[in-house]
């Protein structure tokens, strides 16, 4: 009986010691990060990629929570205020249209940290907006497409004519024509981020028009599926779409927000946070390529690898002039190049693109 | 056939007293929360956490309360309009589109007046433009109804999509702000066209909502048109024999509904989003149909119901913040809403057991 009492006491003491020790080991866990999503986490595209990043920082000891399908209206203010009332320190507001509302809350809570999507239209001292240099990845996929096409006609299924899509299309075309100057890239605008039927139909129509490689900037793999069913090569976007047509997917660009989310957590933890804009890219893994199809010849694979290394090292700048638009205007003069601000205002299509910007 | 007992809903003959009706709504609310709690227990969620979050997100702080009151404004205004038209049994399913047209009208003024226009001029102009645009949109359906007998439920419903696409066209094209990099937003409206804050985060749209509710009471009680609308609704044959101009009533009923929904859109522009954008309304015009029905068309009850509906919406976000999965939160909202809806329905109807075989109608 006495023995048991002793054991009990020991257990209690041990438990007490564990409780006392816990705050020390948990010191790194006291950060709370909240995510606000514009769509459902099940969209397999934009929102899904952000939720993967949320799980990534949760594994690093950050407590996280999210609210999905929040419209780009004052609801954003309500949701952010509620998060703040629950002790959250960092808010990731992952849609461009949240900015004006995030600004209101950020200005009222100067000791909290906010992260939005660039380009910045509503800045504050505690807002850091982020995005990735997607166009660098598109350039690399363009190299693959240009090497693989036999008809010298490549199709591109594009969502909305906004600068990031336009820049990606132009970079892709520059890449394709760098390895194969005879290539033309025919673009079809679906004018929707989520319209699987239209995306697939656009891909099919492009193949019927003679294209034998179909690339895309859409949230769903529908164009990939449409291209593969017609026997064309496909290039994915947003996430690794290989699984949807393993034989026909050459590669694709893949978003990974984990590097930025981790960096943001680190900045808040060590006090190095600075407002402004952050663009991830090939260097930190924000933008990467899906694995190359085994049908891609080894020399092309090497060329892609070398180009990637050169872009990261700053040795390859495909935006360097002279660049001529497909209307024949010189858009980048010889000796000049483009910065982020120019890319964010891009409203021309490069020579080699067959098609125009919808009004 | 073996005699299985059948039931039938039939209207209550005696009009309930206000106290009795309040009791019904209250019992509906209690039922709603009991059913909601059962649902939460079944799905393994913590009832106290969930209800705590619902309350916190809707009324739990100054910020939450402001958000709820602001959100009640568009819902309440659309609901008042729907109730107004329903006085004459006109179904306005088009409040959403009228709201968008109102936003278009207000933004048109707010974007194109000189930037230093005084609020004394700009704000009334913006609100008036919104009301006119909303009313004009509703009149399309009203004219078709009055002169061609086209069912207004279908026309008002279909006109919604045109209005939403029209605004989408504007913000993607002619009114797109060059400074927002081709995203679907207009520039912000001029400061003079922005409605001020009343207190904390609550904007002055709340005052407009209350004024409009009072106006509807006055129209109901002491105006000829209020009398004619209700007569045409409650006793259409009597109205016909009485020489009431039916066409005029259709135009006024639906036009008034569109005017109020347009006002809601104008206030969203001048008080909430401050710019024209796609996705302006998460469906306020449709929620308002439910609110008008639950409140049985009574103006003061509409005020209350729209605040509670807004509370339910904002509380829903807080549910997610507290870790309740989005799907569970949405179902909980629906359970609460359906229970209140059922309770108010039993306020006007009662179940009567009828012998089998007599159901033939």
C-alpha cells in the first residue's frame, strides 16, 4: 500500500516536472497564423496549394486555422478581426482583392503581421505582399515545348488576360522560340479561372487546328486531359498534373508556398519583418517544374536544367531586349530589360504568339 | 388502401396576436438551437465552442457587432422591397440584380463626378442614381407583367444574371481601374460619394434602413397606394371591381422593390466596398427573400430578422475560426434557419389530420 503511494507520488512529481518543462520546449510554438481563402480548399488549385503550405508551417510548430470561401468584400474585415480576437499574430489573406480590407485591419492593429497577394494597391507598415515569378517556370516549360513540337504549332489555354497570365504566356513563347524559332503559340482565352468544360474544349480545338503540344494557365487539369485524349503533349500548371495523363504530360509549373510561409514565420519570430513585396521563384522553390516525361530527350533535359541554374544565378535574362510584340512594336529596346513593375503592367503579346488580348 | 393518417397544412383563420407570434418565433429559435446542438453532438463537435463562436462572431465585440449591423443593411433593404411588392402578391426574385444595378448607378456617379465634389451633392446623387437604376431594372419585369402578362417570378430571376454580368463587363473593361493591374475592380469612388461612419465601424446605411422601414409602415397605415396594394393582394377580385388600376399597382409594387434593392447596392458602394467589383454581393438579394418571408412582411420584424440573418452569416465565419469544419458550419446555419422558418410557417398555418381519400384536390 505504501509502495503504491510512493509510486503515485513519483508519478505526480514527474507529471508536474513535465508540465513545468513544457513551456520551455513549446516556446517556439506560441505563434498563431491564420489563413483566409477565396475558394474552398478542395479546388485542387490555388486555394489547395495555400492550404498545403498552411499544413507545412503547422508541422514547423505554428498553430494555424483557416476560413475558406471568403468573398472579396468587407467580410474580410470581420474574419480578420475575429482571428485577431482569438490571439492570431499573422494573417495570410490569399486573394488580391482582399487588399483594401486587409489594409483597414492592419492599420488598426500595428503590432500584428499581414500577408497578401501582389501587386500592392493598399500598403501598410505591417503588410508584406507576396507572389512568385511564375514566368521563369513558364520559360523553362517553353524550352521543353519548343523542342518537342513537330508541327511547330503549340496551343496555350489561358484564363484571364491579367498581367501574370500574359507574362507567363510571353515567357513560355520566348522559351519555345529560343530552341525552335519557327514555333508559333496559339492562345485561347477561356475568360474563366474555373470552367473545366471550356478549358477542355479549348485544348481539343487547338489540337484539331494543328497544335501538338498544349500548355495552359488554368486552375484545373481539364486542358491536360483534353490534349492527351487527342494524342497531343500537355504541359500542366499550378500543381503537378502528371497523374491526369502520365503518358502525355511533358512537365508543368508547380506552385509551392511553403518556402514563403516558412520565411514569413521566421521573419516574425526573429523580428526581421519588413513591409513591401516579396517574389519567390525558382531559387527558393516557390516555382518549380513537375518531373520531365521520359519521352523528353536527355539533351533537352540538360538544357532545361542549365537554363534553370542560369536564371537562378542571374546569368540568363530572357526579358532582355530587343523584344518585339506580335503587333510589330518594339516593347523592350536593345540593352533594356523588364523589372517586376513592368511585368505587372504587361499588356502586349510577344512576337510568335498567334492571337490577341481580349478587350 | 389502408387508412394511413394524412395531414394537410391549412391557413389559420384567426390572425395571431403579436405576443403569440413572438412566442412562436421564440419557440422556433429554441427548437433551432436544440436541433443544432444535437447535430453538433452527432458530428462530434463541441456545442459550447460552436455556439460561443457563433455569438462571438456576430455580437461578441464592437467589431463583430459593426460587421453584423453593416451586413444587415443590404439584406434588410432588399427584404423591405420584396415585402412591399408582395403586398400585391408580386414576387420579386430579382433583388440581387437590382442591387447590382443600384451599385452600377451609384458607382457611375461616384466615379465620374469631379474628385472634390462636396458630399452634400455627391452622396445624394449617388444614392439617387442607385435607386433609379434599381427601379428601372425592376420596371423591365414590371412592364412585361403589366402589359404582356409575363410571369414576374421568371423575368426578375433571369434579369439577375444580366445585371451581374453587366457589372462584370464594366469592371473588366471600361470601368476597370488601370492601377489594379486588370483585376476586376473599378477605382474607388470619390470621397464625397462615400457614406460616413455612424459610430465604431457602423456606417450610416443603418439609418437609411431604419428610415425605410418606418416609411413602409407609414405607407401601409396611411396611404392610398398602401391600401390599394394590399387590397389587390388580399382580394384581387374586389380590387378589380373597385376600379383599382392593376397595371399601375404592378409598376409601383415592383418599381418600389427595385428602388429599395438599388438603394442597397448604392449603399454597398458608398459604405462597404467603396468600389465597383465583381462578387459585390454574396447573394443578399436572395437571402432577403427568406428574411421577408420569416418576418411575414412586417417592417420592424424585417429589421430584426435581417440583423439576425447577418449575425448568422458572420457567426458562420467565426465557427471556422474556432476550428469547426466549414461544411459543419454551413449545415448548422441551415439547421438553425430551417427551424425558425418552420416555426414561423406554423404560425400562419396549422396541421390538420384528414381522413385518407379526401386528399383529392
